[in-house]
C-alpha cells in the first residue's frame, strides 16, 4: 500500500504541478505601523519651496508685480494653505522696512488647494512702490531712487529674494 499525503502540505514540499490547496490557517495582512492616509494631509514643514521673481530695474513711481510660486517638493500630494497669516512679502531698503503684506492680509490671495509632488501654485502681488501702513493703506509718494530687496516667506521654507534698483 502507498502512504497517503499529509493534510498539511507546505508550498515548499508541494509538487510543482500541484494545484493550489487551501491553507489550514487563514492568512490576514498584518496591520501597518503607520496607516496610509486616504486623502492628502497639510504640506509638512520643509516640503514647500518659495519662488519669487520681479523686475530688477524700475523707474521711480512704477509699480512692481511680483510673481510668486509655492511648490510641493515632497513625494506625496499635500494641502497648501496660503493666506496673509502664512505668507509674507516684505520690501526693505537696508534696515528700513518699506512695504509688507503683513500690513494688510488681503494683499495676499488666500487659497487652499492640493498640490501633487513638484506641482506649484503661482500668484501675483503688486507693490505700488510706496510705503505701507498697518491699516491696509499706502502713502501717496513713491519711494526714493535706490536699492530695495523683496523677501517672500512661507513657514518651513527658505525665503526667496529679489533685489531691485529704482532709478529717477
């Protein structure tokens, strides 16, 4: 008489031509230590890059339109929240603070959106080449000829700068 095969046949001892047999104990996936989010989360600190562009030479009284880009440099989609409390653009001349979106949050276009990896959100902010006041107002007189620096900041990102020369 031939011996009958054991009921517990493992994959390593089963003949190559054998059809799959049910496993005696059910196999369930082990829970992950960190669950994978089903929706994008807020962009983490350090995964946003700030880009800033504008004219480097201006005539006195000419407005400057800055091109701003916030880019998700991470490897997963994330939610970017831009507002007057998260983004600032400030113009200085030496240690003299000339103009800033901190003086009026409505100068920053508020937006909340999902960015894929390497995707950017771009927007414009126009500086009238005057001084700003804390009350969302600016002075009437244009700033004097000289060198000015615009600096864009966003939490967790390296600031971006543009140097401008205003001539008479």
